């Protein structure tokens, strides 16, 4: 059996799905990210705790918003102390913005 690994973390996958559809349910996010609902709750909790996402209640569901300035200035870009190059951070933020607003892609 071949080893399987991915370049992006579960946190990145969750952020991408929130950028795609801020009205996603935990179940939707879990399916798209390829992780369990329990893991999704944990990731959402981490992101909320760090102020990276804000959840607003609309009826029975949450609508998520990514706080891009908070992500840019306070996001954990690495699990280690390794310095992440600013161009990589900038490209990531531009990519998330384009996912959230496809009209920016042109």
C-alpha cells in the first residue's frame, strides 16, 4: 500500500471550504475536507479561539467569516518555529480571497 500524504493541513482544508461557502454546515465542511465531523469541530474550535474565523448564528446554522487581517498577522503558518516566507503567505491569502470571490480571479 502506498503512503498517502497531503501538502495542506486539515486547518487549511477547513478554511478553503469556509471561503468557498461560508454557510457550510460542520457536516459539509467535514465531507469536503475529508475529515470526521469530530475533527472538523476541533479545527473550527482552534480557528475560533485564535480569532481566525468568526461564526454568526443565522437561525439554526452558523455562517462563518474568515478574518483575513487576523489570519495574516496572527495565524499559525507553521507547526514549528520555521519562518514561512512572506511571498508564500501572500499567495495563500490571495488564493483564499479568490476562492471566496471568484470574480477576483480575472
